[in-house]
């Protein structure tokens, strides 16, 4: 029994240090320099007739192989969601005066399942991250099931390279901090409107000194999910970068909110820039999972015929977007905001000669507090956006600027981020974005409620 009690003490110490160590992220987020510490392995039960083996590391899962030629961990993410959109208005009117229906959903979905395989092969610096995911709310649509991943090589803390599929780092939420958001797998509408998505490409990342991180990526297009290689243009002109400065502590915790309970003020300032030449045929369908469409403020896709005037059809456009974010975290409290600017120009297509640049900008703010440390978190958030699209000028007074507000509560029953119960109330006004995998609906105005049980190990 003395040996068992001693092992229990070791396990308690390791478990206590694990939550703190995850503040800097995990290899799946391109941060192999600060891996979370594994929890205990090879622990005997009190009866002494069973033996556990392997290690567990938060957000990297369970290690199932560890050899001189490589290792492998398996991690699973998924959540079940009850969604009620019955309070939304049943229709909305777009910029062309078309009346469109809004589906007022009420359903329960195992909304996403993601299985990740990660580790190193032959050389600890050569890493792989392979995964499959399913968006069950999007059954029958393109990219409902995805098999993807990437390979990378870690030269040192300052320079690492990767190739494969990852998110373009054009806003904070696509830097690689999923799923550690205040809500479960859902963004505010301004972020969803402006951001790029996942694509295939190559990228480099690392640290400049102790307080500055960078990511730079070259990709095929803004969103590769649901788009075949035959649909892509051959320009290879999608670029996206992020530069993150953490001046006070050199880190900013894991994602949004201060679950980690910073005892010193943690601060963050960041800048992002993305540019891409996009054409009509390389866009995912508007309902497909994790799609990114180039839209105007009423939700109309920029390639819609006659949107920018009678007889005008855009076939090609240059998308340029900058985002600036900042935040503070202290003693379980967080305040985080982001400002977006987007320019659409260099139009090609019928009647596009002389079209002016279409400019849009937006803002989002989020705040949260740990009411009970490591157990109960409350949060508020909101966003809005506007622009100067000529086709919308006549409708500006009628439409107003789209915005959203949300209030939520997160309960962590095991005092870690492995299991979370989230309850969230949203109010939408003329939402310019939406698809089946998210709780907001395109064109939606009115209240939405969602209750979600999330697993992330």
C-alpha cells in the first residue's frame, strides 16, 4: 500500500501541473516548443492485478506508440448540441430586393467528430498531424467528411516549416487556437464574415525573441473545403500572415478567456494580413461545412449577377483583409477585441470596368470571467460590420448594419477543458453569414439558444 500511495502522490503532482502547462498550446497548433506535460503512466491499481500504460497529454490525447523510430498519440474532439432558432424571423430581403427564407431550426445534433493522429517519425523534429472530421449537421453536403492534415519540421524555436492543410492565419480565431473559444465551435458574425478558412499550402512559424510569434503562409485559395483542384486558378497567390506580441508575460494562455487564472497581467497585441485572387469557380457552395464566401453586408455573395449594378457579373476579384486584435487576462478575467478591414478590387467580368473598390470594416469585443476558478465561466460578446458597397446604398436605411450579441456560461465539471457544458444565448440582426454547422443563420434576425456538451482530449 505504501508504494500505491507514493504513486498516487506522483500522479496528483503531475495532474496538478498539466493544466498550467497547457497555457502555451500544443503541437497541433504549430507550437512544439512548449508542449504540455504528460500525465502519469504505468500506474498499478490498488488490487495490483491490472496495469495501465501509455501517457495522456491535454489536447494531444493518449500516446499509443512510443518507439525509437517515432511515436503516435490519438486525440478525439466532438460535441452534441441542442439548437433552437425558432425565434428568428422567417424571411429576409437581400440587396436586390429578393425575399428569401430563413430555416427556423430546432434539433439535436452530434455536430462534429474529429479524430487526430499526431506525433513524430524517424526524427523527433519531423512531425505529422493527420485527422478526420465529420460535420453531422451537414449530412449530404460537400466536405461533410474530411480527411486532411499536414507534415512539419521543427528546425528551432525561431523557424519551423509545414506543408499540407491548415487555416490561413488571417484573424485570431484561425491562428490555431481551436477549440479553445468562449463558445463551442462558433465565432461572432464579424469574424465569420471577414476571416479566411482552411486551404492547402506551405507555411513557416516561430518565435522572434521571447515575446513575439509569427506565422506566414502561401496557399491555394481562401477555402479549399468542398473545392477540387480542377476548380483552382493557377496563380498560387493566396498569402496570409500573423504577428503576435505578448509584451508583459511572453504568453497569453490557451485561446480565449482566462481559464488558466493568470496571476500576472497577460497582454496581447497582434496584426494579420491576407491577400488572395479569387474567382467564381473556386468558391465552396454557400451551405457547405466551414465554407468561406466573399459577401457584402447583406449576405450576398460578390459573384451574384447584377449585385453591383444591372448587367454586372463579377468573375474574378482580389480580396485583401487586415485584422488587429488585442487583449488582457488577469485573475480569471479577460477582455479581448479585434478590428477588421477588407478591400475588394481588381474586378473582372461582364460590366466590371471602372467599378470602385468595395470596402468593409467591422469590430468585435468579448469579455469573460471565471466565477468559480477552473469550474464556472460567464462571458459576453458582440460584433458589428458595415461597408460602402454601392449596391447597398439605397437599402442602407432599411437594412442598418448587421450585428450580433451573445451571452454564455461554461461549466467544467472536472476542473479542466476536457469536458465542457456550454449554454449560449445569441441575438442576431440581419446576419450576413450562416450555414448548417453554426448556430447563426444567413439573413437571420432574432434570438437563438444553444446548449452544447463538448469533449476535447
